[in-house]
C-alpha cells in the first residue's frame, strides 16, 4: 500500500530554517572564495577549502533540516549514520572540486561548465544518498522526470554559484547572491522530494511507534552547524572578507624604510607632480614696460 507522505509536518518552520542554513553556507563560501581570488597574499588553497566546506556543509544542513519535517503517517523513520555522513563528505568533496576549478582557472566558460556540472551532480548525489540513508518499513519510489528536473536545477544552481564566487565582489553583492543560492538549493531539494512516494511493506496501523525525525537528526546536525557558526565568526573579524579589498595599495617596502624619501611621481613632460603648484607664480614684466626701459639712455 502507499504511505501518506508529509514534507511539512512542522509547517513553515523547517523550510525557512533550511533556507537560512543554505544562505549562511553560501554567503560564507562566497566570501572565502572571493578572499582567495582577490588577495594574492592569502593562502589560496586554504581559503578555497574553507569556502567549499562552508557551501557543502550549508547544503547538507539545509537538506536534513528540511527532512525534519518529512514524515510517513503509517511508518516511523530512522536514519543510517554512516550513509548520512557519507552524503556530507560527498557534498564537500564535489563542491570543492568545482571551487578549485574556478578558483585557479577563473570564470571561463569551460571552467564554469565543468565545475558547475561536477558540483551540481555532487549536490544531487548528496540529496539522493541522504534519502538512501532513510530507514522505514517500506520502499522509496521516485518519478524519473521530476528527479531529472531536480538534477538540472542542481547543475544550474551550482554553475551560478561558482560564477558568483569568482565574479561577485563586495559584501552587499555577495549577500544578494547567497540569497539567490538559498532559493535555488531549496528549490532543488523540494523538487526532489516531490518525486518521492512510499510503498509500505506492512498494512496501515501495524507499524510501531518511533522517535520523531527532529529527535533523530538534531544530534547529527550539531557539528556542521557549529562549523558554520565558527566560519561566520572568522568572516566577521576579517575586514577583507566583509568589506572586500581596498582600492589603495601599500607602498613598496623600500619606500617605507626609515630615512628613504617617498618617490615622487612625474608628469608626462618630466616635471614632478604638483611642481607647478608648489612654486609661487612669478610675474613677467610687461612688453611695453620693457620697451620703454630700453629707450632710456644709459
């Protein structure tokens, strides 16, 4: 028999919380990637890895926060820990591959298509691997067309996120991009959930009671949520991550040494800049006055 599936057993609480987790992970990942691309003095692999971990953790946390509201009326649900954490590793690794591709190759069409496809397929794999970790007295069945649509949404969302990671600069622009990323990732999740139906193995009412999904998933979410909060603290206390790279550039180390005067820039005609302004203007004698002086006998 078919089970009665409810994806919003807590109302709007789980969709809104899941969306905020996706936005938080996206915002942190975008700022870390921007830090690695814009500032050559930073440790690029480290910042790219931190950005990939933030985005992957945000997407994974979004998925399982949303799954807290997923219930089947006739059967209790549990989750396999090994499969659940394997889906987290898949999300981080696949996002990391895409981030490193665009981080080192730039926002070229080939890099975006390659990285976006790999990352999108990784996000979709994370979603359906997490669903495979669900344990209940029944079998999950999927509508093929809806699953294909969710994968397309994942690839498009991943490509857009990678483009934003290396092309969008400044805190307001990154914040707006992370909000759009949250919508895309949440849309992919709920599109994939719309493809799910449950075929129960037992008759209605024969299944025993079990813990609520929120009780089962909350301990698993502690680590990724703590990581996102700590990464948020790093972003808050790094001015380059919040405000972006300043327009001014520091002087040369030689020019900053004590006793060494700063070099004065020169205009195209070879004169120092500001030379005319520093000199007081001199009045040239008038032509008529000079001529009258020449006419007087000496």
